[in-house]
């Protein structure tokens, strides 16, 4: 059974507290000092512990804020060699148990510098979902960085993402590689021509005086129906027009995929979901790379 409490905090502001523990439920009632509440039982599933839901709140601890900048700082302090190994995983959504198993598997890999999360951190864009996944991901031995997914944008998700992680579009360099993270979730913006931001992408591609390997990371690949068809050609041509772009990385489709979808010299790699229990280990060197699929 799931015990629930509806807390009327103020007009128009409602919190839902859920727990499987009747003892914890009594504690909640004492702690909140509720003058009016409704205790209810439900056959809801997938709720293993207490959480609070209020779509109007994005409450984060200081350690849960600005994670992108904090983790990039950790990455830039790592030793650089002639090869870089990192992990690409994605679509954690509600697969918390599987995400925990991923962390155990990832921590057994050798010579990993960092982990890339290819988006859909959450399922419904709820703050608590982001917090749960981050709690799991912080058990990694490595820093992790993210790109926003379409599920992360719904509700107040994009606002929470900005507070918890940072900008939706950003880039950083490490060793011989330059990573460009770009919001490609066009459908959530009604295909209005603003996402992905092609002008920003082109400016990032051009800002590469050292001619580093350039790796573009998004959530929705350009050949997916959730990508703005009016921007598909400008996007793919921008990638193909840069000789430093050999491959690009995505999630979203919950499957492994790799190939030159546009026959233009750029390889597209998709990692599968945590529900499918898989991820990629990618090794790069100047002018080349290798991709390994891992199942756990």
C-alpha cells in the first residue's frame, strides 16, 4: 500500500506526500502540523520512499545546484593523455534500480574520465525526479555532465534543469576533444524554428582554433520525428561542413544505433535507455575514435 497526504499549504498550492510506511506517515502528520489533511491509500506503484510533489516548487540544496559547472571544473582538473575514455548513457527516466546497476557497472570500467548523460534524466520534469537520479549518479567514481531531454522540459522541468545543471546549450574542451551540448528537443517548442539553435551551433563549431575533435551531443537525433524537419538540413549540413566533426551522440530512441545516416561523413551514435540496461564506452584520440557497447 502507498499512504498519501494532501497538504493544503496555501491557496493554489498543494503538496502530495507519499510513503509506503504507516509509521513515516504518522511522522509526516506530526512534522507538518497539518490542520486539514486527507490520508488515503492507493494501489499506486513505483513509489519506494517518501517524496513531495508540488509543481510550483523547484527546491534544491546547494550541492544540487550548478552541477554542470561544478563537474566541468572536476573534469578540467583531470590528467590528459593521448587517449580519452568516457561513457555515454541516457534515458534514466523512472528506471532508478537500473540506473543504480549502471553506476555499479560503470565504476568497474577502467580509465574512464567522465560520463555523458544523453538526456531524459527525468520522466515528468519533476524536481524530485532530477534529485533522485542525481543522488544515484553522484555514486559514480567520475564526474558526469548532461544534455536536456524532451521529458526534462515538460512541466517546470526546464527551469529545474537550469537551476540544477545550468544552460541548455554549452560546451567545454578536454584534451584533444571539444564537446558541444545542444538542446534538440524541437517538439517541446512546437517546432517554432528556435530549437536547435543553429546560429549558436555554428558559432561553437567555428570557435575551435586548435582544431580539436568536435563531438556534438544532443538528445533527439536529427532523423527523429521529434526534431524540427525545417532545421534538419541546416543542422546536419553544419556538422558535415566541419572537418573536425567525425561523430555525434544522442539518446531518445531507447536503442543502440550507429551509422552515417546522411552519407555525409558524420557518424551518428545513439545509446539505449537505462531500462534496456546498456551504455557505450567511447575512446577518442586525435583524429579517431572507437565505440564499445556494454550491457549490464
